[in-house]
C-alpha cells in the first residue's frame, strides 16, 4: 500500500517557536514510518517556510537548549489551486523540486500565526486537508477574552477577568490599575492571545502591576487580568469522535507551588514532577470534568483536538481556557492524559492524522 504523505508544519513567528519544534521532533520520533512519509516544513522566526531535516534528535531539547528553525535557504510554496496537492521547493542553489501529493498537513504551531486560524485559513484556501481545529475555533479559543465570553454563554463557569488594550494602558494606567485592584490581589496578567505561559506574571501588590503589564504587552496588544482562583488546576484532553461525539481522557492535575505558578520553566525545562496523570479525583468529579471538556469543545466548534483547563474550587469546576493546539511534546499534559486513558503517544499521533485526512471543512 502507498504511504500517506504528512507535511509537519512547525516553528513559526510566535514566542512559542521552540516548543513547536520540540513537539514536531516528538511526532517525527513516533510516527509509523511504514504507513507515513514525513515532510518537515519549518517556519523560521522571520516567517520563511523552509524544508528541514527529518531528524527527531535535531528538534529535541539538549542541555536545556531549545531548538530553532534556522534559514537554510530553501523556500516551500503551497499549492496555488485546490486542484493540486504538490509543494514546490526552491533551493538555495537555484534548483526547484516538488513534493508531490501531500495527503495531510499536521500544523504543530502554537500562538499567533499558527494556532489562531491564520495557517488554517491558508491550508483551506490551498485545498490541503489538515489536522486539528478549523479557522473559527482556532481564532476564537486563541483569544482568551472572546473564549471566556463564548464559554460563559454556553453555560460554563469561567474565572472573572478584566481585558485591557495597549492603548488603554498607555492613555490611562491609573484607571486600569483601579479596575484591576477591584479583583483583589494576587492577580495574574496574561497576553490575551499567547500560550505556554509566555508573558504571564503573578502580581501580588499594586507596585508590581506596571512591569507585569509591560511584559504581557511585549507578546500581545490585548491583555487579560484575572484574580487568583483558589483551587486545584485540573485539565482534560479532548479528541474528536469518529461519530461526532467528543472523546475525553482521564483528567490530569498540575501541582503548583504555593508561592508560584506553572510557568514556562516548569512546563518544559524543570522535569515532569508537576504533573499528575490521572488526577486524584472522585469518580463524580472525573465524570464532571470530562463532561465539561466535551461541552467546551463543542461550544468553540472544536475539531481534532483540544485541552480544556479548569480549576477545581470549593464550589466546583471553573473553566480557565481551551487550547486548540495544546503542548504536545511527549511529556506534555495532553498526551500524558491520553496515555493514562490507554492511548499511547504514537497511537494518538496516528489518530489525529487520520482524523485530519477525513475532516470535512
């Protein structure tokens, strides 16, 4: 039987470039080579689409050093018509080659210009099937402000928040600070459209707010401020169902130090001692968060995959956010939740590829 050609798209212009590379390496490492041919397309930090090496070790973390897509002079062009699924590769020496008949694209991209619906739109215009959520779900879930509003409308509890635009902060920081102070301290300041805890700060007193806002605005022009929600951080992985009914994993829990939060360092450079899979919950609690995960997935119009993050408070679960392209390294919560449910990393990759091939957009 002919192999399926999978273009793995990774890197990108967002601050989560390196983690995207690590995820791509993990996928290359476990994909069934008897069934799939991999075409690695790395997007540089400047946005150039390049043909890269199919070498999982090249994209791993070594001695706490994060990988990066470097510009090797190649350029990859997507089809200009849905009548073709060929990729055209221009090489540094002036030669041009073709990658024929790409069956599906696996966009392992986090943050802006990848997880926000932009790449999804490009692939739909090109007529290329792809893994994961569509344009609307990707764009909606990427914007924490909009996602909260949609989830709240769907009857799900969400954490309270204040949204601040860069122009508001620049023109009247005192008014913004007063609005933020109404939440009480501590608060968390986050870019509205970023992930992997990039640009996130915990603010314990008013004097720290300015620096936290400035950091968040380095990553986005829109920032949300949330009060600390006292509760356990519990997450559930969602996978599109072949019958249209979302499948959910056993939940996992993030164990956060009392004086901190689950930051980038903890997620990717500090080992995996912060994650518990499955989470130590009662059976009713497990059933409830799995139901919440499926409802949230459907509320945003999900397809393929998502991770739904919640807080378990004394009053029950509160939805924090929906991630349409969650961290997907072998040690990330999403694959670990599925592993605890009986689906291995390799099986998960295969299922997502096949869901992408079969998707009707």
